[in-house]
């Protein structure tokens, strides 16, 4: 088993009177992680799988007396696929308030319904964590640095989903299955979203624009839908952990582009599956985009798993000066440029370095990328 970085975090953070909420895309190993945690606990645990109809019934519109009968003398309650239970937030609040000596961990495959149902009822009663596709840091611990460097091209093309990593030779088949069966599932189950072909076309358009600034207006014209619908669908895709947005930094320089954004995929393999391109890097024209998406998504995993609180941006001016990726912490800025070629040199724009308090500027290429993501 590939040990997940969140394992030790969750094991340490599970406390009486609190709910640990574990969210993330489908097929990234939330249930596997929950089972590993269960095996590590010395206390008595209760496993509730909400895929089971009778479990959903027990947890829906339940009273404290009924809960007491259900949980019995257990110390830790583990609830898998919690988003399947209607008004699960109220049930969890009832559980925490009436049985403060219990420890509770729940998983769900999306931040759509569950976030709406859980955030208000569990205010002050929960810790929330995101489990994403396997990280390079986790793979380095599972194999070693040399092996991961050897597999770098494979990671850029096929991504980091657990099943993809563990089934060499079947990567394209598995990615197609994830895209066909799981990628949109939560979105289509949410409210009145029914236009699957529009979302598929939107994702394909976003996949072809990785590393470039995205215009909602141009996407609306391309898809023949209104701009508000584009924004809504991208928001749903973000809450379903398919894509995430990076906004432009704009504070000090008059010609900075303020309202622009880039959109990245949480996984390179999913991105390539959407455009049906698994060609080797030597035959591709989008290597720079793949490299940028890989680094930004891996850095996001690093920040989440290490609980780093930073603001993230890209930067560009109307004169086409730009920086790929920026982090701000405590008023100081780290700026990074991503280049696939190890021979390219980078000079950071003095317009940026003269206007912001700089902690570090760094070029990230295949020779030093592990320093950035591990």
C-alpha cells in the first residue's frame, strides 16, 4: 500500500467532540485511507458504509436515542460516502453534541452537497481535509528519488491516480473509465445539472488551455451558452476536484492584469484523457503546458498536506511580462518560473521585483523539481 501523507495527520487530529471530514475526487483512495486508519486504532470502531441503503436509513432524520442504539459502546465512528445521507450535517451535529466522548471521521466524494449541509451545522465542530491523487512526495517515500525521476515522463502523461500507478499497461483504459464513470457523477447528481455534453466540451476546452489565461466570455461563445453558465459549471468542476483556479496578482503595478485567471487540472492523466492524447513527450507540442500543470498541481498537494497557509497567484502585465507561479506568505513573495528545458535561463521582470517584497525567485526544471514538490 502507498502510504498517504494524510494518514499521520488524521490519526493525530481525530479527537473527542470533533468531526474529521475527508473530501476529494472519486477513486483517489479515501475509503482505503479510512480502512487503514481503522486498522491502526486500538479503540473500538464502528464502520458505516453509506452506499448501503439500510445505513442511509439509520442515519437519516435520526434521534439521539436511535443514535445511541446504533453506536453502542464504540469509541470511533467511521462514516464512508457520507454525502449519500440526506441532511447528514444535522445527524453529525446531533452525534457530536449528544455524545462528546466519541470520535468521528467521515468521507465524501465531493464538496457540493456535503459542504452546504455540513458547514453550518458543524461550525466549530469539524476539521476538513482534502485527499487528492497520489503526490510525488508520497511516491518518493514508496519507491525512491531515482525511480521517480525515471518515471517523470510517465507521470506527466498518465498522472497520479492510485489505480493508474498500480496497474502498469492499463493506464489509458483506467483513465477512460474514471472519466466516463466518475468524473462528472457528483455534478450530475447535484441540483438541475443535466447537460453532460456541454460540461464535456467545457472540460476539453479547458484541457487545451492549460497554462494559458482563460476567458469566460470566449468559452461561452465557443460552447454557445451564456457566461454565467460557464462560471457556474467551472465552479461545480472545482468543487468536484476536477479543476482549480489560479488568479492573477494585481496590487502595485498600474499595468497588471487584475481579473484574469488560469485553470489547472488536479491530475495530468485526466487532462490527457479528456483530449485523448497519450503520445510520448517527444511527439507533443504541449510539453510546456503539461509541465506547468504537473508542477502547480503537485505544489497544491504539498501545501495542503503540509498545512501551509499561503496565497497563490500568477502575474502578468499588459506588456506581456509574466511569472508562472507566485506564493505570498506574511507579506513576502516567492516567484517561480517553470521550464521543461534544463538549458533555458530566466530573468525575472524588474517591474515585479522592484514593486513587491521578494523572498525568493527560482527557476524550476527537471533537474530541481523535487525540491519544489517534495
